[in-house]
């Protein structure tokens, strides 16, 4: 069993800045409290094939997650797929669109898929993710607007 959750939000930053901020998955802990630690391999600017490894805490349990960037089309599209073998895995992305006044519309989405016993859990995971989706979008908005990366490409080393 699998299912989709998504959220959309408007961010008061230019699309190129929001794209750069989100493409660096090491920023995820700034808006996703479940992400406790994350690294990027190789430790070079994000590209197709880059892998992010994280430790996340869901429902009181820590799990290791590994995601590969499968598409990176600046400044409009980022896609990822989960490589780890967890009970519930995700595949998703960001769609970004330029808005008037130097603003950005962001759509985030993930398809969650249950594996083995995870087929019984995926409905609960989807329910929680869908319930949190609007707040998740607002957390991304706040983090992207407050980020040094959003102040310009030269203000933060990659």
C-alpha cells in the first residue's frame, strides 16, 4: 500500500534562493524536527546522484534513512528516492515556481510506501503526514525566509 501527501506554501524569497536552500538537504533539520542528523555524500554541491544519510525519529523510534537525488532542475524541480530498507519509505520532491515580487510558490510531496509489516503501518504514517502537511509547509517557509542561504548565494559556503 502507498499514498501521497503534499503541501504548498508561498515563500518571501526569490525562487533561485529557495531552490539553493532546499537542494542542500543538510538544511532539513531546520524545518523537520524528526531529522536529528544528516550528511551529504559526496560532500560537494548537491547534484543528481548525491545521497543524503540521516537519522530520524518517528513515533519514538530512531531509524537510518538514505535518499538519492534523482532530478535537480534549477530553479524549478528537485526529486528524491529513498534507498534505505525501512518498513515505510518515501519518494518525492519539490516543485518551485517564481511569483511576482521576488516570491516563490513551493509544493512539496511524498509518496509513502509500506513494505512487509510496514503495509499495516503506512496508513498511520500517511494520516500523520497529511495532518502535519500544512504546518510542515509553514516550517519550510519560516526556515527558508530566515536562512542565510536565502540572503544570497555567496553568504553561505556550500
